[in-house]
C-alpha cells in the first residue's frame, strides 16, 4: 500500500512510519516539526535527545535494506498548496493523521496556546479534508482521536455511536462528548467535521479514539535505539502520568498523584498502537462510513498506576513513596468509567498488557539516563482554573 503518515516526527508518527516501511509499504511521512517548537515554548524536552526529522529519515534509509521512507516538511494548517501537491503526486491508499498539537496542559496555558492548538488541529484537518475531496478521492483516512473526547459520563462509553430511544422513536447518534480541555475539544471538532465528510462527501474514515500510550520500544527502535528512538516525555506539559511516575521512581522523588487519584482512563502499549493502526489500514472503512474504534487495552486509575510503579520500584531496591498533591486539572477524581473496546480485538488485536517486567525495563532505562532528568519539569505549572485578577471597581468614583 501507499501510506502517508502526517505528524511523522512525533512520538507515534515516527515509529508508525518505520513500522509500515519495514513491512514493505510505500511510506511518505510529513511533519512541520511544530512539536519541537511547542516544547521550546513550554521550556521542556524529551528525556533523551531526538535527532532532527530529516536526519532520522536519512539514517533509516541508509541503514535499512527494505523500503525507504520519503519525507516532506509541510505545515498542513497553513500550507494547503504544499499538502495538495505532495498528496496529489503520491496518491496514498491510506492516510494516518497524527499531525496535531497533542497536549491538554499546553492548550490550557493561555490564550496564545489555546489559539495555536485550535488553529493547528482544526484547520489542519479541514485542509486535509478538502485535499481528499478534490484530489485524493477514495483514500482511507485513519484519524487519531482520543478517549478524552468522551469525558467521564455516568454511563458505559460505546464505540463512537449511541442508539437512543426518545419519545417512542429510535435513532443512532454520535456518542455525547464532554471533553476536559481545549485540546480535547479540537478532537471533538475533528470528529464532527469528518462524520460530516463521510455523510455528505462519501469519505472513508476510521476515528481511533486512543487511550494513554506508554512505552518507547518497538521492533524497529530496538534494532537501533541510538538512531531510531522516539521521544520520552515526563514533564508536566507533554508527559503522561505513567512516564512521570517511572521517572520519579528512578530519581527518588515521591510519585505525585493528582488529587485523590481515582481518575480512571484507558491505556495501551506503543506496540499496540502500531498494531491498531495497521489493522485499521488493512481493513478499511467503507465508502461513506465514519467508524470509531476505542483504542486501548486496559483501564487504570492514577492511584493504581502509582501503586504498580511503587511496588516494582521497591522490588528493584529503590526507595519509592507516593504523595497526593492538588489536582491542577478540572476533572472528576472519583467517577464511573466503563468504555467498550471490542472492534480492534475482533480484527485481530492481541494486546501487550502492562506487566511488572515492562515497568522494570522502563525504570531501568530511565535510571541509566537519570543525569538527564530535569526535576523542575515534573511538577505541574498550568492550572485549568487559572483566571486573571478582576479589576476592583469603586462605585461612585469620579
């Protein structure tokens, strides 16, 4: 197949590009390297340095004996003509769309970050939609969504759609969305726009509502970690909770549990992300179909993850404690959470579940690089409820 990866310089985009190339597909990977700019603005960086995007591609093409990876540097939110020209020339069978600002905290840092997130994510997807409609008809779009679109409803979360009965009549509607950040809102906008494109323009779309991904090793990365590594973020802006706990265990810092720690979400290993995307690509949606797969393999609360990491860290001889700190996010800390995720296993997904061995390996890798850890990056600095002080009005003053 001819597969285009948008966001090919990212945490998931780069491993996905290598994964498909290693399996004999023609891969074009596109990125504007915006994630590196956002990291610089936030003052954070991955634990281990990552080579520049063109260098990563060049290293792969020089060392791997299979399919080379083609690449282009294009900002899909601002350069419609560039995106149009490269996709018209390549004519992909499938497009995997990762090219979005991925951080909820970044989107909540202030007006500029919120606008940046919404413009990059929503406009980029709209530009892509018009390229597909006018120049790549029939392509299968695999869009990375998020389980965060749903929020934490007090009912079971279905896979994208909900059958409802109201006043004696029945219909099938998109599952109600209640996102928890301005970043998650962009994913909701994308889903609505793409469902419209399927219904009106006959698009073929798979919306992968993904849980929190952990892990930094795939088959391709393990073969040459020095040149093929993907980013490992532990900071409070782009990092994930499991990464943060692993780093804190390795450096002897208490594991910081936000609030009560009852926040429950879906999680999956990075290897399973690649497999899920591959299964979606090999089993495309039908013309006019907007299908949604809930892409995760296990559910954990924040406290459960902290307990798992603490237990494994102690078994390695580390002194690991936990500490509850005020939650910087506006979210329910104790809630019902039961999300369905049967579509991808039905296509053949065999999950890599989180094991103590995986956690030991992650802690060991971080321990080997503990001198690179910047403690100041770990504690949260962005609050969802931050509001500017209102000017004091003196009534009756001249």
